[in-house]
């Protein structure tokens, strides 16, 4: 009985500390905002973190990504076909917007649990 309680305590401790959380826990959604910039659609990208842990250095695939309006490099930095988000905090949504005629196919490639 003592072993079962100890094992349960250890499992709860790991889960509550964010252990076992990885990039698969992050969700990425994209939608039109309804706003237009010079008749071009504005898009919103929302990355949600339900894990009890922050994520750092979240890498997205963003092949061909462009925006009519500049994206602040402290929000999203692009290098080749990858984009980097600095951090996504626990129970927070990380949101950025861009303006382009069509949406881009962002995918989460990597993220480091902090």
C-alpha cells in the first residue's frame, strides 16, 4: 500500500511540474481576423499552451512566409524556412498577425519545455 501511495505521489509531482509535456501539447490555430489592409486579408496565428510548463524557442515551419506589414522580430523571427517564437507561457496564448492574400501552413517543428 505504501508503495502505491509513493508511486502515485511521484506521478502527480511529475505531472504538476510539467514533466511529460512536449511540443505535442501545444496547439496552433489560424484564422482570418476580418480586418483588411489595402484589401488584403489579415490573419491571426494563435499558439496555445495548456501544459503546466513554459516553452522556449518554439520553432515553426514557415516555408514561403511573407507579410505585407512587417512582423516585429521580437515576436517572430524568420530564418530560411523556419520561424522562431521566443517563449510560450503556461496557460497563455501566443498570438501574432500577418497580412497576406492566403494563409501559410505553419507547423510546430520543435519546442523546449522550460
